[in-house]
C-alpha cells in the first residue's frame, strides 16, 4: 500500500498526540507512589499507525515503561525535568509537522486552481 503525504503526516500527528497524552499523564502522576513512567517509540508507533509492523517486534501502539529513570524512595521513577524536555521536543515536532502539512496542502490547492490568465 502506498502512503501519501496526507496519510503520513496524519499518522505523525496522531502519534505525536498520543505521546503528548502519555507525557501529560506522567507529569500528573509525578507524586504517585509506585508509578512508572510510560512512553512510546515514535518510529514503531508510526509504522503501526500507517498499517505496517514495528521494527522492534513489540506492538508500537502500546506504551512501554521507561527503563532509564531513577526510582525514588516511593517507587516512582518520573523525572519532571525529563518530562518537560520530552514535552517541549514533542510539541516542537508536532508543530513542524503541522506547518509542513499546512504549507503542502496550500501548495496543492494553488497548483490545482485554474490559471485566471488562461495561460
């Protein structure tokens, strides 16, 4: 199946939104005892979103627990600094995809519009 740029960037924005939800959930549970931070692999989730299979062999659409966090005394491994950086990077990437998608569709509409000069 051939994926066009509208399908591709629609998938990118869906995955970015899913990741933003996970990051917000991690931040909301920063003080919850025993909470484990979760995230998704962008590449694997995008492959699943576009109808393919994840390269890592796990279901890319399912969140995975992070293994790089420092676990506190209450069993929580959420680092607010890490989550803020992840949130900012994810938002920046989502905005870039949105701008590209907007400009691409605007260019497509311009190209399909008839020339008023008739040339």
